C-alpha cells in the first residue's frame, strides 16, 4: 500500500473561562477531553496498528512511519500554535478542560515520552522480524574487519569530501538547522579549552541514505550512523565526547490572515509565507543516543527551546528508508495487504453518459471501494458537451497529475465559463495549489483564492447546461478532496444529483464566493460558516425534545473529529434527556462517552485500519422523521464557523439505505474498531470465543467486489 498522508489538525478556540467552584468544574470536565491529548490517543491507535501481529509485516512498517510523520506534523502545527498562544497570553485557557498553553505543552510532552517507549519497542520487534527475511540494519559492532574497512574507505572517499562541519565557538555561531533534516552532533573536547559543539549536516542528496554492505544483500547501514561513527575523522583536532544524531521540528503554524496586505498579490503572499515557514522557531529536539543532561540543556539553550521538549528517540529519526525495505520485499505478497481495486458502482452504467444518468436519479459513490472515475467522467463529459454553459468547482487538495484540473482546462479551452476556487491556504499543499492556479489561469479559467479569513474546504461542483428552454443543474457534493491518489486510500462519499433545488443552493454558494462574501440564505444545503452549526444544533434540539416527550430519538454521526463545544454541549444535553447517540469518530474526540448521568447514552467507536476513515455522515431521527446528510465538515470549530463547508441532504431511499449499511457495519466492527471509555481511553472490542470477526473495511470491499455495496 502507498504511504498514507494523514491530515494534521489545525487551530481551535481558546477561552479565558474561570471556574471558582471546583465541583462544578469537575462535573463539566468529566465529559470533556483536551483536544491535543485526544489527538495523541488517535496517534496511539495508529501505533497499535504497527504493533498488531495480525497486520502484514510491511503494513506494520507503514503504520510506524505514519505514526512518526503524524507526530512531526502535530508538533509543527499544534505544538507550534500552543507556543504562539503561550507567548501572547499564557493565562488563556482552552474551553473544555481549561488548561493553559504551557500546561497543554507539558501534558503533551509527558504523553509523547510514554509513547516513545512503545514506539521504540515496536521498532525493535519489526527490525527483528525483518531479519527473518534477510533485511538488516547493521552497526559497527556487528561488522567483520573487511566490512569495517570498506565503510571507512567509503566514508573517506565518498562522504567526507561532501560534508560541511561546523565547530560552534565564540567566533562561530550555532548554525541554522533545517526543519526535520538530520545532523550529527557531538561534544568536542580539547585539553585546556572549554568544550565546544560540532554539527555535521547528514542530508546529502547525492548519496543514498541506505549504504549496502558488500556481499550481504539486504544488509545496510544508515548514512547518518556512518557519519556519526567517523566524527573523529571530521574533527581531527578534538576528542569526541557525547554524540548523537539530532533533528529539530520547527513551528509551521503560519497565519496568512495576520499578515494580509490588500496591496500585495495574494498568491505572492502565500509564496512568501511558505518560505518563512522554513525558518520558524524550533518546537522539538530529538536525539538518537543518550546525552548528559547538561549537554541536552546546552543544546536546548542554543536552540531557544525548553529542555522538556527534547526527546531521546529509540528509532531512527526519519523512517522514510522503510520504503526501500518494502521494495526489497515486494515479491512476497503475504507481507502486504491483499491487493484491492475500486469497483464499478452497481447503479452506474459505464456505457452511458454520466450526465444523463445523474439527470435521471441521484447517485452515491463510496471511495475507495467504488471507482472515482464515474465522477471524473461526468466532469470530462461536461467539458465536451456543447449544451454545458458553465462549470464551477472548489479545489482544496488535488493529485499531482490531476485529471480533474485537466478536465477544467479542457472546458475553458472549449469556450465554457469555468470558475475555480483554489484554496491556497490548504496546509502543506500551498505550493501544489499555487502551481495549479497558474495552470488554470493560463487556460482562461476564472480562478478565485479563498474567502479572506475563511478557508474554503467544501467539495462542491456545479455544472450548468441548457436543455431546450430550461437550465439544468448537475451538482456534486463530496466528503473528500478531488484527488485521485487519496481516493484509493481514504474512505469518502461522492453525491451527484440533478435536483434543481440543490443546484440553486450550490449556485448561491458560488455567487457569494465570486463576490467575496460569506454564503448565506439556503433552503436545502447546510453551508458553514453561517448556516451549518446553527442547523445542526436545531436538529440535535429536535431529538432532545422528542426524548423529553417520551418519543424515540436518535443521532448518528460519522466524523473525523469533534471539538465544537456548542455541539458537544448539545449532545451532552441530548444524552441526558435520553437520546441514543452513536458516533464513529476516527481522530480527535473531545467528548467522553459513558459518563454516568451525562453521556451514558452516547456510544463512540474509532476505526483505524487499512484505509483512512474520512467520510462525514449526519443522521438525525428515525423512520419517516429521519434526516441524513453527507458533508465536508467535521464538528470542529474550525469547520463549523471558520470555513466554507457544505452538507447535502440525502433523500433517495436506496442511497439512504446504503449510508445506513455503511454506518451500521462500522458500529459492528470488532477487528479495527476501538470503543471509547468514560476515561477517554479507547479499547478494542472483545470477541467471544468462536465469535465471528467483522472488519468493516474488508467487508465493504468484499461487497464492492460482489456488486452489493
């Protein structure tokens, strides 16, 4: 499986709430989980997949790599944001567990240290397992004399001439260290002189990081370990004291709005901010070998970093070399997940035009189980169809070789009016989106760049074509990005409809975006930031009132994350009134289930498995009174009141049944689902002896292959 890209979380609200009544504060916080610690619980579930012996070996390598890259982004974005908050006002309190920024950083560091022990053990077990398949990372203590001599010659001839060592002293300042690059660090000692520091960059692009040991296929040494070993040949005038490979993580929480200049081209502004991100302050130091406390303190001081944010890491500081190991083992199918291919959706006829099929009835695709090409085919048809007058679309993250962008370019070159909103503030995708924006503009598309301080995160496509005297609206609304690559890794829903009332609402969204105003006034869609949170709260209140009146009341939610305190409070009130609430929440969850008298009617599971759960589903009510939506929005403050998001009602009975089936299957999962306890911790379900195992993701793929999804 290709390495997954897991979206990093972004900012949420803080508060200056002060509670003097300790009992009242405890009653409130019993139902809440701090968002940063909840995210670490999520990443712990990723680590569990690396530890799970039921997963194929190479997939466990992948999960360990994902765990590391997740943690990198978490420090860059979340801990970076907390640092900024701490500098501005450390008396501010987040609005759920009332922790200050510094308290949150301390709690995060404590939890990360605990997880580091498990991470190191998981790595050791995986490397031992790789030994059985002839793949081994060696060290100098394990080498034979001829092998050690070969590596010394290789270092002298190939590596040493490329090195740029720095000796830190009175006349030489501490060098700038690039974000996440590897460096060999050492204490330099000379009789009669104060100890100095030596730094050697290890990221040498012209050399392979994995050095093959001659005559031992599959046996490697890491380049950084080779450099670390031969530091005496680099700093010949000194005796080498403590040494380690080190890496820093820099704050990446740039804020485009805080430096907005209306006289500056917006795309140029984003390019400047991308460059500035590379030089922001360090928020984490990692070192690969034990160092004396005074050495860690000195190094932290030079980096202007709290020593509490320095971590001994018992795995290599960059696990990207796992990809080479997986390549070496590529022919051994048992070490990987069974190959799966997206299937044709049963309702779609591949011999007929997609535009005609959507005009006849609503359609719903479920990635990665069903093919994305049906939606792409619809867009490509629209680009060629002489009756299509305009295409409007929002783009947040797209693939590097995007068929979506190619279709939009073709439509514009065919003379159609094409409006494309390219969100330049899609974190870590800014450069890619800037590239596409140039390409679209060059093709004649009308390119928009977000909506001021509101990110446009909606997944919305509107095709308008003239059928005789009338306009026909074909609208597509999704839960995930228009990205062919992630559509094979993320589970997402794609809804396509020709309902005029949906099309008119979608047109209102695009008209507002083109006029640089906040969308408002919708009859059928729920559209953030003005018309989503309030409607969700109304629907929760509706179920709460039904429960109070003794009627059947139900709420079902499938989300990536839930942090919106207004919605959480409403769900607590609903549970207290007797509403049955079932939630499938993959990542951050600030609401604790099962708290006596408060959330005892809330049942929450998290699924972390082969595919990243990314679809959002809202279900309110039962029977004839039931309302179902799919959406691009999680129940996070950033989504509900700070972004443009769209939720669409699903009214076709067959599509509603499909959504119910997906949701119920995930609630029944007893292989990859973890159940949240009232402490906030997650535990895997226990299957009775002899009981059937149900992996919802595998079951859904089996159904897709049988044409039954």
